C-alpha cells in the first residue's frame, strides 16, 4: 500500500468548564467532546524522499501547519522514507470545531497505518500531546471527557446519533484571546461535569436541559453579540439545545431529525454559513 486517505472529523463541545490557570500558562478545563461527521480529507502518500504537506487553502501551506508538525514527529519512526500529504479542508478554520487538531491526529494515525508501525494508542496519545491540547482527543474521537489542558482523555460510551446544525459566521476567534478575556472576569468555574458524565455512563435519556454549558459564552457574547442572536435564532427554529463550540465562533444546535435540521438551513438568511451534520463515532 503506497497511499491512504482518511476522514479528519470536526468536534463540538457539549459542555466546557474553565478552571484555574496553571503555572505553564494553560488553563485547567473540563469538557465533553463529540466528533461529528463534518470532516476534512487527508491523503498520505509514500514517495522516495522529502516531506511535503499541502492543502487547498494557500494560507495553511507552511511549516507552521500543525499537520506538518505531526508529520515531523512521525518521521522519527519511519526513517528516510519520503511522505507527501494533501489535506482537503472542509472544516472552517479557527471556528472552534478543532479542524487543525483533527488533521494532526489523522496524520499520526494515517502514517501509523500506512507504514505498518503498529504503535499502540498510548504511544499515539504521547505523540499527540506534544502537538496541541485537542489533538489527543481525535486519536479515538467519539464521546469523551477531556480534562487537564485538554490532553487527558477518558473515553465515554458513545451517545446515540443526533443531528447538528452549525452556524459559522465566517470570522475567527483566537482561543488565547478568549482565555485572556475570560481571566479578566476574575472567576473560575466551581461546577463539575460529574452529573453529565454519570448521565452518559448510565445511558440515561438526555433531554439537553441537564446543565450543558460553555463558560466561554459570557465573554464571547459580550464581545460578539451577533453570536447570541444566532443562538436565540436556532432556539426559535426548534433546536433542543444550542451552545457555542469551544471558544467559538461556531454556534451549534441539536435537532430531533435530519428533516428538521435541513429545514433550518433552508430558512437561514445566509445558507453558506450553515452546516448540517450528525455525530460520528471513530473507533
């Protein structure tokens, strides 16, 4: 096998609590992450020598691309063999949907498979941890409880499939900026996600009224009031639950079925800003 093509899925945060700031500058967090069917496509190909990573977005074609950094880490395991990677981007950049982190994890998994390295998940996690906070989550995906700075992953039973409508307003919000603004509020979340974790573990019916919250919403909606308008609009259109994903700017709503979700897109003033998808289990 000389080539492999894999999907690189996006994620949403079903809940996110921000704890204390650590000595290393990161924040302790608690979050429940869920992979969704919206994805980039990553093609990894063997070649005689050299390494390249290219995408369909020119601004990402540089050595700062986290996928390129993932390739450098994996190069340590394959010696002098060359690799060519092409990423077809569909996940909006800087959207709170984890596209870059997912690409890095997919490169790690793809090279492991293409070169028959047989690295176990613990080793893949260790490699992923070097690259960024959300990268380890995408090694297994599905439904997970994520703590630390986003690098401690506890796999949960996967939730039943549900449909998701994402509205991405086509601008970026820096996660570093969002954390800095949150720190100015001089508070940290003392609430735990334990009750939500137990709900998932015990396979209880979820009404989405159990306290699924994102601590970033207060500061993000204060600075970007248009996002609050999007949230209220999704509620009006029948969403069971609406939340900011990560530090934004993407807002998503959970809907009962595909027909209802697609109807929301049809009725949205800017259809190009709306993505209809569903949850996805990777492993």
